[in-house]
C-alpha cells in the first residue's frame, strides 16, 4: 500500500474527525481525484510537440494521458472544432496517492525559490488548483528528451463541501502552503 494512503487512513482521518468535529464517518473529507492538464497553446498545431507533451505527462502521472480537442470553433484563437488544444490525465485511487506523494516529497522541493503554494487556489467548493512552471522538476523527466518546456495545471478534487475543511485536509496531507493569512 502507498505510504500516503496508509498515513491518510491511520493519522489524517482521525485528526480530521477531531479537528472538524465530524460525527458521521461518511462526511470525512477525502481526495477524490487529481487532474493534470496542459494547454498546448501555439504548439497544438505541431503534432511532434503535442506527442512529446503527452508522453511527458504520461510519464509524470504513471498513466496514459489523452489529447483534448476543442468543442467549439473560436476564430479569435484560430481554433476549429475538433482541433487538439491540450493534454490531460485524471488520477484516482492508488495512482493519485502515489502522484501526490511524489509531488509533495520530491517535485515541489525542487522548485527554485519555492515559498509554498498559494492559498487562493480554492474554488469555494473544496477543490484546489495550482500551476507548475515546468515539467523538469519531476524525476522521471530527462532534459535531453524534451522538445519544449511547458507548465501544467494540477487540480485536486476533494469530497469536502467548503474550503476550510479542504484546506485542513490538504494541510494534513502535507501540501506546502505559503505562510500567511487563511
């Protein structure tokens, strides 16, 4: 079993019950899924770069990433319906915990001048979003095989109904939030 999942079940759940005063065990906040997405931007027209982005995200996630396509044509962005616009992967269960453990313990400490993740990334419904500037902070990625450096957006979807309990859950899991007001 993954060490973060084990820690969640043994330490974090009881701490959340005590701290948030939860009577019903079904209401304990949990992480439902993690979504990693990359908008390809002007590189969407280059199939080679798009394939490289898909391969790097698949390596990072440990699961096959899919290319997302435009749902509508937008003349201002020079995009037609069905054109590739990005890459995404949705992680659940064990792969999600493995990725979060790797993110917290390996990748985020490798970010230059890292001061913590912003607490303003919560959406009001208990979900958290943040972005990373480049994919090279992950240990699986070799610089020689990268055609273009790109960032990514990571969304952590929780079962929490409000930002306060989601913040507490993510803080206990070990997400390094920036020091400041909460």
